[in-house]
C-alpha cells in the first residue's frame, strides 16, 4: 500500500467532479463567534428575537408563544392574516440587521473555506448574512479562482435581475441590461416555502441539484436540517439519489452535535460507513486537503493509499495565507485547469 506525500498531492490535479458544501447557520456562527467587525452578534433561531431586540414587536401580536424560537414564532405569525403588518415589520428588521453586518478584518473560516475549494466546486448556503460574499470579494480580487456560490434562502448581499436571470452583488447593475439589481427576497422559516415561486431561488436550487448529481463528496457544515426545511432536504435527496447507488461517494458532516444524532438526520445521504464527522472545521477533509479534496479522496478511497495531510495555515494573516494558496493555484494554472 503506497503513501501519497503532501507535495505529491499538491502536484496532482486530476479530479474534476464537484465537491458540494452545504452551509447552515452553525457555519456562520463558527466563523464569527464574536460577531462582526463591530461586535454585532450573529443570531441563531433560538436567540434571534433577543439578539435583534424584537421583543416589543412580538408583544404587539398579543399572542402567548410557548417558545423563543424565531422559526416557530414567525410561522405562527405568518399563518395569521390579522398579523400581516407585524410580519412585514419583522421582515424589515431582520433584513436591516443582517444587511448591516460587516466581515472582520482578519482571515475567517469563510476565507479559508473559499480558498480551499476550486472553480469546479460549489458552496450552497441557507444563510442570509453577507459574510460569504464579503469573503469571496476580498479573496477573488487577489486573483484566486473560487467555487460557485448558491443562496438557497436568498441573501442580503445578493441582487437579481428577473428579466435576464442574472445574479450579482446587491447594489450593482445587471451586466446585460445595466439596470439596478433588485435585492433578493429572503426565504423565511415557514413550513411551506414554495421554492419554485421565486425566480432567483428556483434557479439556485436547480443549479444545486445539478451539482449534487455529479458530486464525489458532500460536506454539510453547521446545517441542522430543521423541520421547516423538510422540502429542502427532499430536493437535495432527490438529486443525490439512492444511497445504494452512492457506494463510493463520501459524506462529511461538520457539526457540534453528537454523532448518533447527525447519523440519523443525514442517513439519506450516507452509504454505510462512507461518512466522517468533525466538530471543528479545521479537522475536516477540506481544511486538511485544500484545493485537492478530490485528489485526496481518490487516493484514499479508490486507490487505498495512505495520504499525508496538508493543513491550511489557519493562523496566518492574509499576505501569508494568499502566498501559501498561490502554490496550489499555480499548479492548477500550469495544468490549464
């Protein structure tokens, strides 16, 4: 049984099937545990109301909620026709809060994640926050070829031109008709999301399904698969197909929850033992085989070779980080990939 060294892995650029990464709120929380550059906290569903100081607005409903979970409260408000004005106020406050978030100055998990994947790969996020777009912009302008981004529930940093089906940065213009891009609608946590009714979100899901069908690995980072997302899970499952037909693909879960819980939630995407669980992003396959996840996967699972890790320099500043990743991209460029 052979051994693939770190340098051999760097020089190997042979796998062109996509690596699909799914992000949930837990990923943004892990990337920004202390909040944004101004200390504004990134909320989860169970503390969104208190973090955004929405208590007074919730009180205006005159309803007694038995939960603090925004997902459950919003769903109940949405179903009450007499509370439509409050629903709109809630949506405006949520949008405003997320729109005003700004990424921290030092490299984050999102910078590391983006730089660790290639153009052939895709990151699909359920999150509304602008951090992934902001990280994409500052690394992309350095000349790095980065993965495609998909926004499954809309995003405050993304704009869309319905006429030309063009998505870009919110506030910019459509590259075809040069009209201002319109903010994407945020898909809120209700049981019936109707993904097909919004042109932008429908296109995002169709693209994701295409990537899932061809993927060699799926990594699910901080996504809890809540009950209100049952239709989303079904869409992904349909594209991934029968696990019995995925006998060589790998599923990676990055989440702080217990493994038994995660295995139960994600069993429709796992073929027998072809899965791995990590509580920390930096223990993941992505972080230990940056820009070569496909090659490392092939060497380990198809060729049954031992592989040496090439962990990303997580404590480096941006100049050091970009210099380190440049070697990997230079190899890709030399092979015209």
